[in-house]
């Protein structure tokens, strides 16, 4: 084969380090962004917080060289000083409002506190403590006592009888139902705390002990036959069981709590809903002007520090660009969803990423990054920006209705239905048709299941 040289012309898209950083910052949540900023502050000595006081020499350098932010290609060597301005009043910078928020305790802490108030022998207290450590997030004991005894070291010489005594004590702790090994046992423990004279008490105990499956499937005819009761008695027992908590640990802190900081706030201004950036969520950064001026005077002899200066400028610029993009996208979304902020979910308009991308001249992936894990706070609550996007269905009038609005209609119909004769999916589809929204029965079923609403036979009541 003869060798030859050939020239080939091709186009290739290369992401510069600055563009890579810009994309990365845009897709981060606000909390993750704060973590990333902290990492940069520790790593790059040329970066500093905008709320840190300047020394006299740095302040003088800024005064003499106020235009430095616009030099060197205008790449953002300046500051984000106006971000967050006015957020502190009275000069008390050490005040932390989060210190006034009560700390939520865990179920384990709550139970151990009760254990500490009881005079017990050391071995008995250790057994109860062991059982507390074995509880799951719902407050149940997932293992049987025999299984637990077999898993313990032999040198402890713990028998299941000792564990049973400790469990009996634990099950007397607050909240009622804690330490149960099944739903039936938990409901039974809670019923024991209620007055025996309450209507339906004895019948409720029998149902919790033996017939929970029949109650769950709404098989009232069989329940009445097995328990030899009438509708009124069964209704009283059902109401009593409905008051109980199937998850005793509800209300206690868990380790997997996720905090959310809103990026956008929405308020009504001159009759229109407008989006604004949450200034408290914005990192206030700047390039240290003294170091920047020293590097400029070094006449190209700064070496590695010149790269650090460029990195600091990129970060300041990219963070500002991140919030500018999020604000632009949020403004476009809020403008299109004015009726939602006025009337709620039933007025949500159909919206897809392409609509906003075309309006703003952005790529769909940029809009997607700008709405993922970015949150909007308005009088109706806290919503992820992605919540405002959804598919559409045509109406009889030739318009469109969003999936979110249809779900709101379905939820409203089910909330207002006769519990004795709940609406089937077909009946809901017919009712939507009367509103001009043509939806198939299977679509209603899909939306209902997405909202975790039980089927018609599971919603039936006496």
C-alpha cells in the first residue's frame, strides 16, 4: 500500500475551561454552589468575600484604580458588591436568625430521654437502649426477639425473655405504638391508650388484631358478617382506627433532611406577577484589588499567580452569569404562568423547555440546567422551576390544557366526591369532557396514580 499525506478539513466544538466552569455552576443547586464557592475561597488567595472589610492599603488601591474591573477584556475582574446589599440592618453582623429556629429531635433522642427518667438496673437499661437502637425510621422493631437474640454476641447471655421484658417497657413510652413489630401490634398499642368507653373501641381492637386486610380492601359486607355488627358500629370503629398513626415516628427528625434555598421570589407589582432574584442566596465575591494591582505592576513576572487571577475573574463572572440566566428563565416562566399565580394549579398553562429556549435564544439544555434544582418562592408556596413545565392536551374549544391543570381538576373532583359512591376513572373522564377537556380513562388513571390517590374501590366508605 502506498503511503500519502492528505489534508482534511473538519469542524469540532471545544469547550474552553471557562465555558466548562460556567456549565457546571449553572447546573448546581444553590446549596451546592455555596459549597463550591467555599472550595474556591480556600484554594485561591486572590478571591475574597464581598462583605469582608478592606484594609487601608487595599481601599486606597481601589480608590485610585476604580476602573480595573473593566480592564483586561472586561471578563469580570470586578465584584458582586451590590448582591445582597442591605440584607443586614443595624450593623449586627454576628446575628444569625437560624439560632432562633427550634432544633427538631430524633425519635432515638426522645426515647433515650424518657429512659433516663426511669430508675432501672444497669443491665435492664442497656437492654432497652439496645431495643431503641434497633428501631427503624417508622418506630417499628423490624426483627423478632428470637432473631435479635441470635444476632447478639454469646458473651452477653441475653435471652429472648429478657428482651421481651425490655420491649414491654419500651412500648409504654411516648409516642404510642412505638416498638411494635407489625402494624396490627402498633394500632393495638395505640388503642390501649384510648378510653375503653369510646364508641367502637372494642370493635376497633378486634379489627386491628385480625381483620386489617379486610378494612384496607373496604370489604365492609364481610367485616359486618364476621364481627356481627351493623353499619353504625363499624363506622365508629373505622373512625377510631383512622385517628391512629401507622407511623409512630412521624414528626421526629430523620437524618436525610434536604434543605432548599429559593433562587427566585415572585411578588405582585402594579397588577403583574414579577420574578426577582433572592439576594440572600447569592455569594458576594470579589477579586482582591491589592493583589490584582501588584500582579499588574509585576510586568509579566507573576508566573502561576497570573493564572490564579484569571481563574478568580472567571469565577466572579460565571457566578454572575449563572444568576442572570436563572433570572431570565424565571422571568419568562412567570410571565407565561401569570394565571397560575393568580388562580392556582387549575390555571396552569402548557409549557415546554423549547418554548422558553426559543424566546430567550438559549439552548434547551441551558434552560433545563437553569430549572433543575432551582426553586421559586411565591405566595402559593415553594416550587421547583421544572414544576411549571408540562405537556398539553387539546380542549374542545381548540385551546390547550396543561397536565398540571388536569391533575388539579381530578384532585378537586375526588376531594368533593360522595365517599359512599366514589367516582370511577371513567366518571372522572366524562366530567372532564363536560369541561371541554377530552381525556381517556387510562390517562385519568395514570394521573391519579401519579398523585398517589387510591382506586375507586379503596376510596369507598360506609
